C-alpha cells in the first residue's frame, strides 16, 4: 500500500466522485425526474401509472423503485464486501458496479411511456451500480489519508463530484433547452440523450481512479470461504465491536436517522419541484445547478468549521438547519421561495455528507485491517435509512395525496438524529480518559 496522503492517489480517488456524481445529478436530481413526471402524467389517467398491471401514483412508483434498489443492495453489500476483504480485490467490484450502473443509464435512452417497465428496471439497476461503487470507494478513505486529513480529503471528493456533475449537466442543459440548435424535433430525445451521456461520462472518468488506486490487500484470515454466510458474520463482528465503541455506536444511531431525511430529500426534491410547484424542466435544472454549486462551498465550509468547532458540534448545527428547512418546505408556494430554500439545502447538503463520511472514518480504530467491512456496515446503515425514508415518503404521499405531509415526517427523522448527536456530545464531554478519538 502506498504511503498515506499521497496527492496523486487522493486526486485520483476524488475523480471517482467526479465520474459517478453525474448519475446523482442528472438521473436522480434533475432531468430524469422531470422527464419521468412529464411523460407519466396524462390527460386520461392523471398521475396514475400501470406497472406490471398494478396502479401507482407516478412519483410514488419511482420512490418505491429506488427503495427496492437500495433494499437489494443492503442484502448484497455485506456479501460483496466480505468477498472483497477475503480476496483483496475491492477495485474489481468498483469496476463491476461502475460498468453496470453506467450501462443501465445508457439503457434509459430507450425509456418512453410505452416502455415504462424497462425504464423503471434500468432506473433501479443504475441506482444499484451507484450504491455499490460508492461503498468500495468510501472504504479507501482511511487507507489513503491519515485521520487529521480525512475531513479535507472527503470534502475534496464531494467537491470534485459537484464540479464534474455540473459540467455534464451544463452540456445536457444545452440539448434540453436549445434542441433547435442541433436540428432536434423529437422532444423526448434531449433528455434521453442526457441519460446516454451520463453512462459514457461515468465510465470514461472512472478510468482515472481505476488506474491509480491500489487493488487492496487480501485478508484470508478474517473470514471463511463461505462468503455468503461470512458477509453477514462480518457485519455481526462489526456490530459486536461497536458495543465497545460508545462514540461510534452513538454516531451511527444519529447518522441512521438524519440520513433518512437527507437522502430522501435529495432523491425526492426534483419530483416535489416539478409536481407540486410546476416549475418545469428548465427552472428545475437551474435550481438543482444552484444546489450543486453551493454544495461545493458547503463541503469546504464544513471541513473548515470541523477543525475549529469539532465534527459533532458542526453536525448538530447542520441538522438543526435541516429541520428548519423541512418546515419551510412545507409552506413553500412560489418558485422564488423554492430557489431560496434550494440555496440553503445546497449549503448543508454537501457538508453533512462529507462530514459524516470523515467522522465515521475518524472513529474507526487506527490501522483497522478490514476497512471494507466497517464501511459496508456504514453503507448498510445509510441504505436502510434511505429505504425507510423513501418508502415513508411514497406511502404518505399516496395515503394523503400530498408530498408536503411527507416532508413533515422527514423533519421528525432529523429531530431524532439531532437527539442522538446531542447525546453523543454529552458522552464525549463526560469522558475524561478514553482510547477513542473525541470529535466534539
């Protein structure tokens, strides 16, 4: 393994965020949600769609599909991380999920209302590719950076992700808003072309980390050869270790609950803007671009404040802002109110993701040999939070007929997360001597 804090290795690692964040922006946040909502809203059926003979509210269906994709990955990730630890080939899995997700995005080029089932399946597979790649990329963080550098390195990854995704978004933006410049007459072609470009972009820039990152080190003694059983044994082992890591355990509880809110808002925001506020594709894309650009600043700011105030204190303040943002979103009626709220969300979105990843990494024991297993546990925690968050959001929308009610429930998740963060800070303050790091 190369020496930690190597600038070239860190830069190449950050380019993985550059590569796959295009999926997160175009597919989950802007063009796909707007395109999907438009083509699945008809004069005859309104916002109701038929999926394999079952009827759903269109936006609820997409949220259910995402929740199902995340649930599948919750089951698969422990097994896959176990294999990666055993064989020391995490980069092989990064490649597999990258190519799978990217090809699924390319498959969305063929998505029209007549091919709804195909589109939803490709949408799910693309999400699974993104999730899997992120797990193995995250597990490199404690291997390439020392604890004192992990906040900065994590923030750099998110910054690269936001910059790269915005560049591709702007390219797609031209096709979507000015199709006449290219002689395009089919209104569905620009968004479908955007999905194709995401896949190409994802594969192309992922070659940078694939070339530079180490393959990993085999850890044959850590697990047995029954990798299916061993994957869950590894999670069980991490869980048992957590019992003696009171800071890490408390942090994960907080992370679990506030992630229900953060990730669901990120995945459902575009549908809210298109369906509830009728923003339209052009305004929606501009709004999400604002969020992405502000998020770059947010990720860097949180890294700076973490050094001054401590990770936990910064996370507490960020979660408080998220709670306020949820209650504001409930009352948003105009596009300018939505723009203002989007700017606030952008500022705290990048910061909470980046700081959560680096905080978890800092709480891990020094020289942990099986970082993939620990980050598998982290990812399983986050993905289960997303499953519950998305399912709750979709279920409440279908039950009440309004996304606004779903947002209030998300505020409740943030409040529970805040309580655990406050308890974590209290435990750290009371601890006078400990072998674990204090991140107040």
